[in-house]
């Protein structure tokens, strides 16, 4: 698992690939800010954006402001402090030398406070077409040799079974399974987080949410309108089935239908969900 103890004095580098995209702006950076605001991020943490287009921290801060949750009476000073941890790096995904520059930027920050152990998280908010070259370059040029490494890949992971198997092979050739996190951000929503308590801790509901009392289940997904140009281009390439049905909706279905895990651990939760996936 990813362990980030706020009291830990080790260095942490978080690299967001595709930071100029909507996912990073709407989901990833607001989540990072929330961790920082609630003092759940170690003091030695630095955040790096890696984008193909030139990006400055000041410009990015303005672009992302509409998506950040701020309390004007409590947060201004801390929000300014948060942005001192953010550093922008420009590079092409297929250029190994640009990953070397990213590593140099990380090392420069990691060694500023005599932190000899450096842990690194790489978040890929990118289209699947560049996954292979990014994971390969990250593993070869950016991996920490003094701490742990984790790679987080945001869906969609591929277009079909063949391309997914190729993606899986490529990823596992670069990282161990324990280092890999396949991300579905829908599961972070509050209603999903509360569902386990509703189903397994609330006896009134828990005893009725079963095949004896439920005749049918309907899962609805509402899409935001209007769709941006980038989102429309993505949709034209992948379509609605790949975008929400084979990931978001299947994950929700699994959480609704699975049996209670033996324990509230990642391995036990995964095992019960996989039983449902195997029947789909």
C-alpha cells in the first residue's frame, strides 16, 4: 500500500503526468490540496507536473483555481504554502532525456533538507496510447534507489482484450504488482465510501439488501454537459461503453453484489470483487 505518514521525515515526490488535462485539474490536484490542507501530507513532499506543453506554476494555479475547494477565512496562507511545493517540468513522453531532467528536478528538491531516503509516486493521467513509453521511461530513468516507488494508472487502460494484455505485460515488466495501482476515481466518491457501512454495519439495511428482498438493481450515471472539446475527442475514440460501463459501472455493480469480505483489507476487498467480475 501507499503509506504517507504526516510525521515521516522522509522525502516524497509525487509526479503527475498529463497535469494539463481535465482529470488532473478536476480530481488529482484537488485531492492533493485536500491532503495538504488537512495536514495529511508529510512535510518533505514535493509535487511535480510533467507536461508536453510549457507550463508555469503561476499559470497552472490560475487554471486550476475553479476546481479547488477553498475556505477564504481559513485557507489563503496554507494555499499559498501548498503551491510552493509544486514544480513544473516540460518534456516529451518518448524522450528519455526529458525523464532524466525530471529526475534531476526531484533529486534537487529531495536533497535540499538532507533527506537521504526518497519515495516516489507517479500518477499517469494520460491516454492509453502513451502508457508503454511512459512506464518504461519512468522505470528506467526516474525510479528511486533509496526508497519505494509506486505507479498509479488512471482508466481507461486499453481499448480491448488484446491491447489490455499488452498493457499489462508492459507494466509488469517495469514494476512489481505491489507497486502498481489501477485507479478508478469513481470509487472515491462519498456515496461509495459510505456503502460498506450502510450494507455491513447497518443491520436494518444489511438484512434486506439481498436476493430475497431486492427484485432488481438499476445503476444510472449522469454525464456533465456541455462536453469539452478534449472530452469530445476522447469520447469519439473510446465511446461510452469503454468510458463508464466496463469500469465505473462494473465496479459499482461489484460493490453492490459482492459478499462481505473476511476483513476490511485491500486484498480481501479485491478478492470478493473479482468473484463478481468473473461472472460478468
